[in-house]
């Protein structure tokens, strides 16, 4: 059930409703909206009696939730969530978010050289894995904490916000210490203990769609994070596995409007993993922005043929510049900026 507060409800009235919810043994999730605060209730086994809340001062309405997810749905919050990363960098606001960088941090020189061109191209967020979930145990697994330190240096020196993946509940401790956004990868979308741990983090979470996850499964995975109290979640479409073999994955751009109808969470697109091929990254980036995505996460490498992972899908710095220039032309049609 959702408790919708009146538009002029005071902070004290909102707190009193939350206390009442907690006193019954449930968890209260107050989510401020533009016009009023909605309070989601989780932890109840069956339906709740609205009478317990309706009479409290400041309460407008009690509405049952019709969907299996309670906190990620637009029923709770009509307007899209804007994830604030500091220094005016946002995901889900009017400005499109461009996250660019290598698949993996391979060395200090490699990461900094790419970061320099990412910053010069005008992107405000840098990506790079320090923990890599690889198909083969013999492939490069990432520089771990050394990689995170390189990323922290990049934030310092280039002013870029850092997005990097946590692959398990051990690595998330370090990732949240060094990064601005914790990425949870496709293979971990249903790692429920990791999702719950991310839900207790103070850092925003970029949650990638599982390799064969339905829309409901993606939203329920996000619900795990919100249910623990972290409401700053960004969804990411990164392609799903289909019978098609002309592309690594099938980038499901139709999921963008579908997510936006159901959920207030921002959603970005990864055209690199979505296609697996460098030459498809620009066209699918244009399409992703045209379809209404809140941004892109793109793999960039200055020497893709030498990359330790995902070289085939990494674009080079001049192509990133071209991508940003083209996106900039599409953005105004959707009332977005870059
Ligand atoms: C990545 O971003 O490098 C990555 C491993 O992505 P995904 O989890 O989508 O495969
Ligand atoms: Mn990759």
C-alpha cells in the first residue's frame, strides 16, 4: 500500500506516518514528489488496512499497489527520478548522461589516456572495470583495488564521475569507497545478496539488464535495491540473447518506453555490449537517444586491437566525439540537452 500525503503535509506529519508504519513492524519508504510525498510500505505479508493510516494528520489517500513491485513503480512516484552525482552531474534529468571509457582498467597509462579523450569529448562520466566478470577464468580478471585507485585518480585529475562494477559482496565494499556509481552487471542482475547489499549503500547503482531477463525481472531486481533504502538506481538496457547471430546481443530498444511507462527510474542504453561490434555503436546510440533513453554507456579504447577485453566493440576517441556531436543534434527534438 502507498500512503499519499497531502501536498501541504509537514515534515513532522510525514515522520509521524513513518513511525506508525515502523511501529507495526513494517518498513516505511518516504519518497518526495514534486507535488506531494508518497510513503511506500514494505515488509507486510498481506494487504494492509487503510484505516490505520487514513486518520493520521497530513494523510491524503491510501492506495493499494497493483503491481508486484511497490517502490520502482510510477504509482509511487509520477515523475522520473533524477540521480544526482554532484557538481551538476545528473542521470535522469534534462541533460543526457554520457558514460564512456574502456571495458577494463588495464593500466594507469591506458586508463588516463582514454579518460583524457573522454573528458575532451564532453562526457562527464567515466567507466572502466576493475573487477571483470569474464566468461573464461583464464581471461583478464581486472586490476581490483589498484584499478579502483587509478579510477579515483581520474576523478581527481579530469573531474569525471566514476562508474565501475562490483561483482560480489566482497568487492562492493571497495567499489563504494572509490566510485561515484556502483555498476551491477548483467550476470549479477539476480544476485539477490549483492542487490540487497547495494541497497544498503550510499552510492547510486547502475543496474544492467540480465542476459535473458524480462522487464518484470529487471524491475524486481531494482526493487531489491530500493527495498533496502537506496532509491538512486539507474537501469540499463545492454542487449539480450536471441537467435540473431549478426550481433553479439540484440539491443532491445523497445524496453525503454516500456520501462518508462511502468517505472520512475531513469534508464540508459549500452550500445557496446548491446551489439558487440564497433561499427554498430554509433547507429544504435542515435537510436537509443531517439527512443528516449536518459543516456548512454559506451566502451572506448585508444588501441582497441590491444584491449584486454571487448576490443571488438570499443570505439576510438574520434568516434566518441562524432557520437556526442550527433546525439547533440537529436537531443533537442526530445527536449533534452547535452
Ligand atoms: C561491462 O560493462 O563491461 C560488462 C561486463 O557489461 P555487462 O554486465 O552488461 O555484460
Ligand atoms: Mn565490456
